[in-house]
């Protein structure tokens, strides 16, 4: 197979094939993103049907996030080296098989194991979807392509609670997993027919197994400690996780072919945007986990109506994410990455009004509309800036790093927030305790969002989304990191 097939790097957004490529990548990544949110609305019903505690329900979410976050860097690296389309298709098939296992799980422990397998499939397909766009489309059209991709991906995340609510209230929660199987068939067919293969011409056939294992074990140890809230010997697991995290950093600096190349962080923009990602996606995960529980247990919403409550976020991201991507290119990433988190924080603070007997029109709608406006302004420019900070040939690993940051943030938030907010055991079934924990958690999430906006305001300079006409190669920015001498990072490729 050729390193670059016909169409790679030259495809235009307005062409028929360009639309097929967008459809394949958006459906594939959307499938993984949808499954990351659709489960949240089903958690109360899963807990009741499978007699699960709050810790078991946290692991239902975290088993998926753990393998996804721990292996997503490896997935991006595999795609760069062995073919992004090939690894993407394998990931879609794996994800579908694990989804079928989730659907037939007889108890919560089998469900948790199947969710971990789902995360492996997600780690293979998620970075490849964005990297294929970056490598396939003409430089002039990457902004629009990634903007549309971000919008559709955001829609998938936002529509998850609605779809999950409809399925839980109708045929049952197992159908939220079964639906992935026919969707995966469509994704594979469209991808193999319409998406050109691409890979990093300079990559070797080796990949960093040691780094992947250390990353996954580190996240697992810390997650276990946070989920258990320090009970028993869980603190020991947390210390072990931190130690393994330090070992991972050292190993990546000494490995010839690391899955997390330290030289990526020579770009201050790349480093800054990933720190912003940690803050905002941790907050998003906390909000989407607890809001649907609050609406059902405290406010008395049915699963379907609690999902419909989030419909404004879906509509806003569908209508305006592409425009937000173009705005980021025109004005630079600093403004949207500052104002977006600030708007989201305001929306989260408005959610403090949601309680017993809450009205959708006066309590829920204003909060989700303001939060949705912030997410719309933020998501596409954030994704674009991450990719614009590296060379196109490193698109897979750059996407993997940013996805890993987002998923790790969500993993840690889901593990830590219930304990920090005072929710444990069977307390998620008691309205008074859920209400108190929800309000504490929303204050924490708002603080995380404000921190993300402040980081963007103080650390991001210039406009990497608009390259010079001759695409110059900028010197590495060593203000944040200066590692071993490598070829300078190319700053001139826009991607949103």
C-alpha cells in the first residue's frame, strides 16, 4: 500500500468525496464520543437492574475512560506508522464487538470488563479520525473540515443523554450498546470505499509498549484511589499510580520511539492548549455525569425528558461549531479559548438553580443554553490549535495527546467528584444527598472551567491558525520545555 493514496493532502471540502470522508470520520469518532456520554443517563437504571453501588457505576464509566485514555496515544502512533485508515477500521470493528458484549452483560462486573474492551477500540479509532482529516484535506480546507468534524462530534456527545434517555425509557438500556453494531458496519463500508490511506513517512515499525503499559497502570492506580476515596489501602494504589506516572515520563524521554514524543512540548502553544483541555474536559465530564442524575433523582425528570433537557447544546453545536472554527482562524485561538470556558462556567453556575421541582424553562434551559454557547465557541478552535502547533505528519500523535488529555481529565473527574461532593455507597438514590453533592460538584466544575479560560488568556500568544503564504517553519518555542535537539516544529498548518 502506498504511503499516500490519490486524494491524500489534496481533497477539497466541497467535493462529493470530501463529504464522504467527513461522514466516515465524524460517524466513527462520534460513535466513541456518543458512548462516552450516552451511558450517563442510564446509570440509575443500570444500578437498579444490576444491583450496583455508586462505586460500581463509576467504574462502568471509568473502565471505558481508563483504557481509552491510557492507550489513545498508542492508537495515534499506530495509525501514523501502519496506516491511519487501517487502524481506524480495526478500532471500529473492535468497538462494535465490545459493544455487543456490553449489551448481553449478565452483571455489573461483566459490563465493566466489556466497557474496558470498548475503550481499547475507542483508543484505536478516535485519534485516527482527526488525523485522517488533517492528512487528507487540502491545507486551505482543513479549517472548515475540522470545524464541521468538531461540530458533529460535539453533537454526538450532547445527543447522548437524549438518545440514552429514549432507549432507557423505551426498549431498555442494553440497546444503547446494541445500536453501535449497525453503525459500525456503515462506518467501515464508507471508510474503506472513500477514505484514502495516509501515514507518517518517517515513522518506524516499532511502537512503545512499555509507555502504553505504564500510562494505563498509572491512570488505573490513581483512578482507583480517587474512586475509593482513600478507604482501606486505596491510598497505596494512588501512590503507586503516581510513581508509575513518573516512570512513564522518564521512559518517554529515554525511548527511541516514544508514543508521547517529548519534543512536541517544545511548542508553548501545544502545551498550553493541552493544559486548557485538562481543565475544561474534566469539568464537562463532571457536569454530564451528575446533571442527568440530578434531573432524574432530585427534580423528578424521566430519563427521556432529562436527555431532552440537553437538546439546546446539541442544536448550538450543530449550527455554529463550523463558524467557531472559522472565527478562531480569523481572530486567533486566544479569544475563543478564553471566552468559551468563561461562558461554560457561567452556565454551570446557573445549574445551581436546578433542584427539587425545577422548571425546565426557567431553571434548566438558561443554564444549558449558556453552557452550550461556551462549548460551541471553544471546541473547534481548541482542536484546531492543537493540530496547528505540529507538523502535518505528526497529526496522529498530536490528536492522540489531546484526546488522551481530554479522556484522562474525564476519567479523574468521574473518579474524584462524587467523593469530593460527598456521594458514596447507595446515596445516589437519595434525593437530598444527591442535591447537596450536585451543588458542590458544580462549584468545582465552574472553578475548573474558569481556570482553563485563565490559562488560555495568560499563555496563548499569536495566531498559529493562519499560516504565512510560504508556510515557514518556525523555531521551537522553548519557554515551557526544551528537550533533546530535534528538527524544529512546523507552526504553519491550520486545522480547524
